[in-house]
């Protein structure tokens, strides 16, 4: 019975292989992430609404 089981981090070889794995994952996901991105016009409206809400809350008596 192994009293010191290997972690997944140790099993894949440590930091360098993990870095390569993460980099490969993001290289493959960049296109998919762009397809799911929120359109700029919607981002602008959400940001405006956020700041207007913050302004309204800041100007409330209390």
C-alpha cells in the first residue's frame, strides 16, 4: 500500500508539462471562445447600465 500516492500534478511530470497542457488547451479554445463572445454593442449597453446604476446608488440619501 502506497502511503504517498502521486498527485495528478506529479503524475504528469510537474510544472513544465502542465504549462504545455494548459497552453495547448487555450490554443485550441481561442476560436470557440470568440464565437461565444458577447457582441460589443451588448457589452457597451451592459457597461452603461452598470455605471448608471452605480451613479443612482451613489446619489441616494442614506
